[in-house]
């Protein structure tokens, strides 16, 4: 089992999603609010469809959020794509104890899932991979993540519509809240606050 | 300056202050009784209550009610920490990196590798080690400064726009 490089398909889908979101929201600024709602519903459909695409277009290799010093010998995967630490030589901190469940991004079809990922066959996942896990955006479940984005997106679109009546607050909230979400996700990825 | 929203801000701040007193007393009693505090559960409940109250102000304040959320969140956090520290007889800038991720965030600007593990930091703090005490109080002052700045900016944004 070899280690994959950059997954261009996933990057392209991500870029397309961002472009679709931004253009839909900009379009909504020049139309009436009812059109904006339709655009946002369409945007929701696009996002959910993309989630399924991302789920099955990942690289067919196993990734684990492993940090130097974790002292993991190898991981055993279960049906729910969680990794179970097997081995010894665990250092602290943070260190994973034997038998502890750790987060694993294992992008396999279920019938191809290996029982054990041996040492040297997994590496630490990148931040991009962490954000595009099949299970969610980092540790946030995809359903919750898209719900948050939908609420923020509606707030932003409505903010554009009512800019002069205080709508700028909704528009400003969008990058601020997403910035905080991204910062929190990055700190979870590095396991360091900060 | 639009002062028509000032009474709403005052009422909201009054509510937050009373809620802080009740919640701080609740946590203090738990700590005294040696009971475990579920920080996540309390965070969700407090955020939910403050958000619901802020939502009431959407009718008179429209979009500006959204700015009550950072006021409620960061104002609550600062006032709650201050109240609880007072009740427990601790220094006003006492903050614990082991209690929640939010509090730990304010230790981020300092190099805290030397202070690991937290149990050792806690032991040295209560022993009165100058370096450890200063390390914790510096993070506490940073937390208050951040929170008060956000509250002031949000109030200014409501009144000045």
C-alpha cells in the first residue's frame, strides 16, 4: 500500500464549491429577496451533492491524524472507519494508549478496507485532508457543518439585501464566524490551543 | 450617534449581569461540594439562554440585535470569571488552562511547553511560585482585555452606526 500525493479532484471540487457559493451570493445581491432564497436553496443542494462527491472521491489510502511522538506502532481499523491503536512505546504527552480509538480518515470502499494498517503505510493527514474527511469537516459532522453554513449563507444573502438597514452586520459576521470555525479546526488539527 | 438602541443594550446587559451571578453561584456551590462541572453542557445552556434573550431584541433592533451576541458571549465570560474568582477568594486574573479549551486559548501566546503538565502548573501556582503565578495571571489579563475590547467594539458599532 503506497502513500498518495495531492488529490487534485478534491481540490477542484472544493474550488468549484467556493466559486459557486460566492457567485450565487453575489447574484442574490442584484435580485429581489425571493430570488435570493431560491439561489440559496440551490446552493444547499450543490453543497450536499458535493459532500457526497467528496466522500467518494478521496484517495484510496489510509490517513491517520498521527503526530510525532505519539509512538503508535500500527492501527487496526473497524467497520466505522475508526482506528484502534495496537502496539506499544507510547510517549507522553499526548500519546495514544493501547486500545484507544483515534480519528482516522480511511478512504476505502468498505469491502476493500484492510484490517490492519501497518507502520509505514500511514502518515499524518494534511490539513486539507483533515478538513475533507468522509466523516465531517475536521471533527464537525458534515450535516452540522452544512447546516451552519446554510444559516450563515442565508444571513449573508439577507444582509446584502438589507445592507443599508444594518445588513452589513450579517455580511461581516460571515467571514468572522467562518474564520473562528477555521481557526478552531486548525487548532484541533494541531491539537494545540494555540 | 443613534441612542435609541441604548436602553435595549442596558436591559440586555442587566440580564447578562443577573444571569452571571446565578451561574457563578451555581458553579461555586458545585466546586465547594467537590462535584464535577460539565463545562460543555453549561456552555451550551448559557449560550442558548443568552441567544434566546438576544433574539427578543430582533424586533426593536433588527440587525443590530446580532451584535448583542458577542456582547453577551464575551461580556458573560469576563464577568463570570471575575465573579467566580471573587467567590472562591482567588486573584481576579486567575484562569485555568485545564478547565476548558476556550481558557486554554489565552495561554497560546505564551510558550507553555515548560509549564506542562497542567497538574504541575496547578501545584506550583498554589505553592506561590512567582514564574507560574505570573504565567497564569498574564493569560488571565489577556483574556479580560480581549473580551472587554470585543464588548466595547460591539456596543460602539450599535451606537455609532
